[in-house]
């Protein structure tokens, strides 16, 4: 989203392991080395200058290094360029980002996709090995950042309270899609799309819908992130009437699910990131003009109830979702779908892209 928000006003360059695929964005190849158990692979760097007036020499350096240790040669490569603003996407990248910030006396934004210090807080061994490292980086650097982005106001509030930083919400929203809300008939058509992950407890949604077979029909569109788990789900639920359909390219999800009535999501609240999550799929349900029926995770509940685009269960148990599904009528579901039509433009990525652009522009000016 940040490239989309900025590339028409700035000239954007990415640097990392692979280019974005956008031919208008130049690319610098970097390397990375694994160091700690929590270090993984992904890096992306953007540099931008105000176009078409390149003589103004306005540059941004955009660092999305997930869980990496960077060789000195990467710093030397990046030091060949000049930057006015850095966006850093993981605490493991902060050392490198601040080294460059010091060299160029430039601005720096940290983009917090989640609460990194508590990423696996329900895993005692992970917390023992990693919490102090990540928390220490955040406490050292975030107060020095010119801004912090995060995915919703709830996580922003956490960062502001814990790390004393200036945090701006930038949602994982989607571009506006002018598709219409279809009529609703019995049985109401329910879709859930996403990864086949055992920790998501997809059985809850399946069992809830199966308890009302004359009223609802569920379809799963699942990415095969766990072949054994997906096979078990199919073996158990396909004979009971639940459909499993092939996934579609990311850009086609909204059109693919538009023919359904309800987007369903129960997200177990095993840790703080799940409690405060505002997943991409809710914005995909919204742009597809589906009624959103979900569990009461704080940010999810706020989005749905504030905008009147669906209904929220009282709790996280299968019985809570069954109770909610029993109460819904086709007329209510259709009203939620029509409400999605009304707010789809307002809640599209355009508003978040504008927030990104305004923040970057204010810092560079």
C-alpha cells in the first residue's frame, strides 16, 4: 500500500531480496544473514524522490526487514545513495535504519504490522529467548522515530503507552470495488477464506454452520499452509456438505467471494495480537459487499459495530456463534450487505493511502 500511496508523487526504489514486480519501481539487490532464532527472511527497501523534479533531491528509504541481521556490505551498498526519510518494517531492521538515519540526518518511520515483542506470547520458550531482545530494540528506538505506523488504533494505543512514540493507524484496507450486494435467500451462503492453520480452529466455524443446515451453507477457500490439517478438514466436513473451493490470485479474491452473503470469521484470542487483530479479510468481505459475522476481538468488533456492516458474537465459543447465527434473518443480512455498499468507498485503501502520503509529506516538508 505504501508504494501505491507514494509512487505517483515520489520516484520509488526498492532494495531487498526480490523486486516488487512493479516495473515503475527500481530495485537494489541486498543480502541477509540469519542470526537469532526469531530472525527470518524478508527485506524490502524503498527510496523515493519528488517527481518529476528530481533536482529537489527528496528521497525516502523504506526498510522492511523482517527478522534479519544485515552484512556490512549491505550498509555500504545503501550508503552509496542519499535518503531523506526511512520507513522500517521490523525491529530487527532498526539498527541498520538508525545507522543510515544518523549518516543522512534523515527522518524515520517505523511500520509496526503487529506487536512484535509479544508475537508468540503464548509460547514460553519463544518469550524466554526473544522478548527481551525485541522489547529492548523497541524501547531504544521507537521514541526516536519521527512517526510509527500500525494496522489499527488499538495497536497504536499499545505502542503509544508502552513505547512512548507517535503512532498513526494505517489499516490493511483494500481498494474500492464497485461490486453490488446481491439478494439474500435461504440457505444463506457463507464464505471463509484464508490459511489452513490448526491454531485458527476452523472447525468452530464449520460446526456452527452445520448446526443450522437449512439456514446456511458454508464454503471454505483455504490456502494449503498445512496439508495434513487441510486434508483432515476435507475428510471430516466435505461428507457433511461443506464445500472446499480452489483459491484464486490475491487480486481476484473480492470478485470471487462477491456471490456470497456472509463473510465468517472466528479468530481465537490466544494472544494480544489476536485480541487486537484487524485482518485483511474483513476489508475483503467489506469490499465484496458481504455481511461480516465475526468473533468479538476488540478491533474487529469496533470495525463491524461502528459501521453497522455485520454482527458480532458474544464470545469465542462455537455456541456463541451458533446463538448469533440462529438470530439472523435474510433481511438483516441483506441490510448489512447494503450498508457495506454505503461505506465501501470511505473504508477503502484510498483514505489510508492519503494518511501515508500526508504523513510522509509533512515530515519531508
